């Protein structure tokens, strides 16, 4: 039987001295944690962001009213309307995954936020699974996927970051979904996996605490965090196909992630940076690289 999250345990570890986190808002079931976090930001000045600690469902723990909406966390046991990049849906069984959105300050280079969030999650997966006796090493696929080499480089997590403005605040909502306890039959595609399928038995509270602790640290890590991302990024050096928001496709070898967070691909005619797109790792077709479509 899958146990519900214990938000009080998470709050006690995060909303404390030495941590920037200000509140943990938990919903047994909800549509989208990112949508709720965006609502918190946009309505804060009007008094609609805070949820009373006395409210039985949902409730927020550790509220600090004078801190604004930043460094607040939205969690759910059952996300019924999860969203991924490019408008994809994300559906999982209740209590089988982590669905969390964190509100962080918008940096000068927001494109790095999902990349650094991937670093934080890779660290957390490594430390939490190691504590359980089987350390899983995660790899990062640009821009927002976390893969497990232990299960054929299948996807265990995805990150969706959304820039949002509210009264007097500019923020990024960092939405993260991690497959924790799903069986193979419960996953929507063959290319997905879970920590359980890779051999790890973890408590979801431990993963949330480790991830958000690492996220706060890595967002303030400067060049060190960027270097760690580049080291963990499995896309670099791969032959890739980039599906662009315009509908076009670029194909070539990914050579690096530049200082703006863009993926630089060696296509026909030279190197080209891509700041957005859906990346597929592919085998080269006769060494051909180039641009297709608009």
C-alpha cells in the first residue's frame, strides 16, 4: 500500500534556520502544482496567495507572511492535470511519484534554472538512493529530462520551469515530477522508468527534502553549478535531432552548452545555438547534419 506524503516532516526539514524555504503547501489531490504556484505569485499582493495553517485541506505549514511568495513550495500526492514541456500531459497513479513546484527568484539568466534544477535532482537521487544501499547515478538530457543509466537511460523525471510576475516580484516556478514507485505497466511510455524499477526503494519525503535543499544550493553556485551540469549532461557529444518550436528540425552533433544555457549543435554550415526545442538522441544517418523545415 502506498503511503501518503507527510508534509509536516518535509516542513520541519525545510522551513528552518539555514534554509531559504518559507512554506510548504500540501494538497492531497490537485490539478497542477505549477498552476497553483503561479496563482500564489500573482495573487499574493491581493491576499490570495497565503493558505491558512488552520485549513484542513489543503494546508500550508510554516508560513512567513512578510516574505512574499518566494521560496514557497506546493506539493501534492495526486496530480491530475500535470503539464510537461510543449503542452504535454503528465499523469501518474496517486502516491507513486513526487509532484512539486518551488517558487524561486528569477535570475538574470533564467534559461539556466531548469538545467541547474536537473543538477539538484541528480544529486538528490544519488544521495537518497545511496542511503538506501543502492546508489543510482542520474544523467541529464538537455534541457529538462533526468535519465537513469541503470535502466537503459530511461527517463525518471522531468522539469518544467515557468517565468511568472506578481505584485513587486519576478519569479520562476520550478515544477518537477519524479517517478518513484511505478511499475512498468503504470508508466505511459516504454522510455520511462521509476526509481523502483531501477532497484531503489526510497521514501518520497526524503527525496523532496534532499532535492529542495540541493536546489537552493545549486541556484546560488555560479560557475561551479554550470560546470557540474555540463559534466552530467549526456546530450553533449551525442548526435541529436532538435524539434524546434517553429516546427523545424535541426540535426547534428551537440558540442556544448554555452554560457546562456543554449545547446550548441554542429549542423551543416557550422555551429548553431538553440535556446528551446525538444531534443532526441539519435544515431547519425550517413553523417548527414542540417536544418529541415521552417
